[in-house]
C-alpha cells in the first residue's frame, strides 16, 4: 500500500492546541480588523467569533483566494488593519502568494494560518504541513519581516501581541490539533451577499 | 491613432478612470503598461507568481473600494479558471487585458492549445470578451470594458489579439 512518510526534515513538535480555543484566544479584538477568511473551517470560526460581522468576507470556495484578497484589501485601505485567517490547505494552494505579498510588504496586513496539518473538510487526509512542510520557513524565505510560530500556549502571548499591535507585515503559523472548527455562524456564505454587506459597512 | 501609441493611451485611460492597482504576470504585450505602473507613485504595481492570484487581488481591491486591473498573457487565462468563481459568484467588477498568443501567425506550437481556448474558457466562467484587432480598436474596447466592469459590475476581458500586437519572432 502506498503510504506517505513524514519528511525527514520535519522539525516541529506535534500540535497540541485546540482551534476552538486557540483562534479566539489569538484574535482578541476582531473588531479592530477588516477580515478575509479562507474556506472552510476558518470562515466558519471567524463568522462565529465575530457574530457574523460585515467586516468579515468569508470564502466558501475559490480555494487559494484568501491571502491575495487580503493584499488587495490592505493596499486599498492603508489606514485600516487587515487580517487574513486561512487554513494550511488553502494557503498551500497558492503558496506563491506569500512571495507576491512580501514584495508589496503592506504594513497593515497580518496573515494567520490555522494549520491543522490536514484537509479537514474532505476526509482528513494529511496535508503537506502535516507531513513536515514548514510554512513559517516559506514565509520567512519570501521575506515576511515578522514570522511567529505558535506550537503551544507558551507562544500564544507573543502571537496575541503581534496581532494586537501590528508591527508590520506579519505571518503567524497557529498549529492546532485535528478536530472541528467552531461552526455556529451562518449556514451558507453567499458570495455576492458577502461582498455587498462588506462594502456597505466599509464604504457606505 | 499611431500604432505605437495605444499602450500609453490605455494606461492613461485606466488611470483616468481611477484604476490604482495593476497586477500582472509579465508579458511583452504589456510592457508599456507594466513600466508605466512601476514609474507611477500613485499606483500599486504588483507582479504575481500566477495569474489566479490577480483574480483574488482584484476582488480584494474592490472590497476596499479601489479599482484594479489584471494584465496577463493568454496562457494565464487557464490558470485563472476556478478563481473566476469568486468574481462571478461575488459579482465583483473584474477587468483584465489579455495579450494573445496561439493565434494569428503564431510560431510556437505550444501556444495554440490555450490561445485557441481563451474565449471559450472566459465565457464559460462568466467573463464577457471584447477583441481588439487593430490599433484603432484598443482604446474604444478598453473604454467600453471599463464602463461594463466598474459601472455595471460585470466581468470583462479585452483580448489584445496577436494580429494587433504582432506574432513573436523566433
């Protein structure tokens, strides 16, 4: 039987955090941000976290869109802070976006990758990060000036500070165990309704 | 209009209509627009690693109230297909200028498959296609596309045809 082995270079410890607590703990004040959340778990959990705020554009498809939507938004709104939250699978699908974003270096953009190491919506297959690919190293290699990895509660305080204070373009890898995301928000994300409510709240 | 002046006129037109985010995968057909955007302190000039990044970026710009344009070669259209579900489903204004390969006088056999599929692929994903065949077509086509995208909220591609830009010499 074909099996995928963990990379010999895999160097991060096993994830221990539960995303249902870790994501709200990291993003203490979601109201400070314009937000884009990638499909699917992060869109649900940010929708729940923000009580379906119109300052959140949640994706239910277009896998790989979230970081670049965040870039377009951050460049368009330089006086606002922009937060992208997305999963490891969504980020990996357009991982070159990290290079594109780093070249622009928007100081008001923070990207949080909620990395559970799995494709949670499709049968929980191992993702590349679950087998040892290091997105934090990729982000640093692309030129992100601030990169922070949260493996345990011990790294959470610095993560919270970075999210709160925003010292330039930031990539945070939040490593979480397998398991469900909080899903008590909207049942469906209708893209044109998401767009209209986001723009109405921001632009009037 | 002089044959060589349309690229500059297109840049001026885009700027006059408030386009401030220019994203692109480089192509010879877009050289003037790319160089103008790089020299313009009032715009963001954003090189992409793949064209689909630009589709998402255009949508993000719209969320923030700015106008963007995606510049790409015909081969890049194929890299955008699923991402166009974002612009179609979200009814985002979407403007792209596509420099064509794989058609009139093409000398590289690799270019034909995608070049010949461009119009069908774009239309299949809800993008309206305008073709500029001659220098005199370009500004009217881009002007029409600007209105259709930013006033009417449509997704529009202007194909800068190979007859217009000339087949690449090998």
